[in-house]
């Protein structure tokens, strides 16, 4: 498969974009769960059209819990409008817990562009806010730009628990983001992993199912039988659907950090697209 074809496939989800109502429904379905912890792919699978929906939902809700959860989504977009929204919200907020999350989301979203706004919060009276900002800067900003300032933060910080937490080595490897597409930091080498053999495509794949008139989250179970793929698709609130093996085309490709599976049904003009991060148990 040549590189042009791979790149075109990587952007299938934005091409077959969900409507704003469908995006809102998908987000509400996640929020309604008892402990909503969506995988990283959830936000990117919604496509770039999710941003205005997220901003509207964030502005409409008065629930701190919902706002905190929606911040996770806003943080995945580097659009300047996210920065403007969060800066205004931070300035007006009196909720220390939510303010901490907003500051972290702002840095994650805007990277170096947020430096001038968040830097003063390293001297905030609340140690939790100081720590959140320092850790976010360390994770999402260019080291050469923040090294001196974070050095001063460590030297001046009076709370030993804050210093200890900041200096721990368990800060996860993070990604800079451009739009809703992840890009690895320059200081982190991309992991090299061999492509999956065809037999290893088998198993459960969580992704998005798109037809000419609708799109939704879906789960596909792939089984290889007599050199042909059996695909059983499970859609929300619907019985399982077995796809006709004679009508589908199953293909696999690999990006820098993920395995991808695509199932096309030419007769029905539909496509299922899913991804799995490297080293994830299948």
C-alpha cells in the first residue's frame, strides 16, 4: 500500500463526519457512564467537527463534573479558539479544582502559546494549582523555553510535597497536538513495531461505522474462516450484524503509533474504521 493511500485512509473519519447532533449524542453517552474514562481514540474519532460541539456543551453546562470531563476533549484541539475560551473561563472561575483542570487543559491544547498566560500561576497561593501548571508546562512545552522558569519554581517552592510530586519520574510521555492529530514530541523516539500478520487481525476492534446517511461508534469482531473474514458488527442499541463475506473488503495498515483496520462494504457503501495503539492487548 503506497503512502498516498495510507494518508487518505487515515483521514476517513473526518471525510465521513458525524453531524453535530450525532457528536453530541456520542459525548452524552460517554458522560452518562458511571465512571467515564474514554480511550484516547474517542476524541480523535469524533473528527474536527467535534470542536464547536464541545465548546457549546462546555459553555451550556453548569455541572462541574461535566465541565471537568469536557475539558479532556477540549485539550485535544490546538485551535486558538480553545485557548481564548479557557483563558476566559480561568479568569472568571472560583472553583479551585476546576481551575486546575482548565489550566492543565489550556497548556495541553496550546503548548508554548499559553506560556505568558499560565506562567504567573506558578506563584499562585494554591499549591495544587502551582503543581498542575508546573507539570503541564513540563509535559507540553518546549524544554528550552521553560527550563529556567521551572528551575526557579523548584527553588522557590515552599511545600515539600509539591517539590516531591513535581520531581517524580512518573509523569507520562505526552503528545503535542496539531488539530486533533497526535504528534510525538521531538525528544521522544517513535516506537518501531512490526505490522500485524493477517492472522493477527482477528479479534475485537472498536471504531466507527459510517454509511451514506449515518455514523456511529461500533465494535467489530473479526474471525478468519477458510481464508475468508467473518465480521460481526455490534452497533449501539442494535442486535449484532453479520456482514456478508462476499461483499466486504478487509484491509490493514499501520501509522506511527497505531494499527488500523478498515472494512469496506461496496454494495452498501459503508465503511468501518478502527485503530489500536501498539502493545495493547488484543
